[in-house]
C-alpha cells in the first residue's frame, strides 16, 4: 500500500495517495541519434507522471511552474520496461512539489535501475487560471521528512539562482 496522508475533517478520515507510478515499454519512436531513448522523451514522461500526481493531489488542474535539476544517471534502451514514480514531497499554500524518479530494466530481468531524477513544482489553479489552495501534505516517515527537507532546501537554492539571474533577465521581465 502506498504511503497516505490522513487529515481529520468533520470527524471523517480522508485518505489521499501521494504517489503515482506509470509503467510502459520504451518504443522505437523514442530513439535519439545514439540509439538510446531521447532525453526529451524522458522529460515528457516525467512531466506527464508528475502532472497526474499533482492534479490528483490537488483534485483539479495544475500548471508546472518549475522543472529543474534533472539528472540523467544512465541511458534507457529501446524496448526496456520503464517505470516513472512521482511522489508529493512538499506542499505550500497553492504549490505541490513532486519528486520524480525514472527506472528501467530489460524485460528479461527483474531489477529496475534508476536512470533519472528531478523535482517539479506545480501550482493548483481554478477554472479562471488563478492559484487555489491545495490539501496539505504531512510527512509520515523519516524518509518523507528527509524528502520534505530536500524540497525546502531546493526552494532556497532556486531563490538564490533567481537573484543571480536578475542582471541577465532585466530586459525580459
């Protein structure tokens, strides 16, 4: 059973899953010039799985506001079984931070190998496109607490990067 977040609301328990997994076989249409899966295809899978996780948690539509720090560890081969795991690791007032890990393995093998990792941040929006509050996520395990700390640390790093970029973006902002 997936880790769940439990909130007490009007004397009823609401159980919300904070994790979604997609699995599929990489296809020849995913190939790059080196004969492996194209990084852009992996990024698309990451965004789709993270979107499904964030929108499920928000119980509505979400938009991506940040995707960064993507790290490709190993290539994915055409015909491999691919598993993309997206998990809520932090919630703000309207934002949802999703950690995404991509794994792959040969169909004939049993063990998955991590190939990619990143964190994507979404904001829940209403029908007018305005940010709307999301359900709070509370870490339940030590690993969850570690991931929440990781998300908060990345938030600070993004703020630092934004300050560094300001002189180069003035004409665009």
